[in-house]
C-alpha cells in the first residue's frame, strides 16, 4: 500500500478498545502514516488521555467498560475544548441503528470490525488532513 507524498503534519492518535490485541492491530495498521499513538482500554482512560494531551484523532470502540464509546463521543463533542477532534467509531456492532447513534453522538466516521487496513488508513489520513487544513497546518 502506498501513501501519497502529500503527507499530513505530525499527528497524535488515541486508539481506544477494551481488547489490547485490537489496539495493537490498529496501531500496526497506522504505521505507514507515521503517527504518534496512545493505546487505552476504557472510556475513562480516553477522557484522561484527551485531557492530558488532546490528540488529532480518536479511534473509539463502542463497547468499552467505564463509559461506552457513545458516551465518550458525546462528552467530547459537547466540550468546546475538544469538539473539533475527529472521532472514528470502530466497532463489532453492525446494525444500521448503531451507525445512526454514532452520528447522533457526533462521530465523524464509523468502521465495522473486522477492520480493513486500507479503508482505515484512508479514512484516518483524510480526517487528519482536513483537521490540519482547518488549523492552517496543511
């Protein structure tokens, strides 16, 4: 897989999934983008990571302990400090209603598991590029 030459500026991504193997797989998929990654396993850890150092993008599982992805997404999108951080919901839930609920919570995109590497990289890259352009960095 080739990544276009118009690379995005250095970016930080939080990957949140209660399954450590999924976190590591998603991190490996993002290697071609040369992004800094922080792995977390529950909803409270996502909020703490964002508070500590706001990322440029969040990959967020829906079914997590200590706050669902839906709840975390809504909290972040309702907070003016973090509302512009792109959030991609990554989940095993395949129901149309789940996709609709993700959008209602403010998610910017939605990917079903098992995750396709090329699809993930393209979506992450596009959202990061848009974020940096809006901030005047790209």
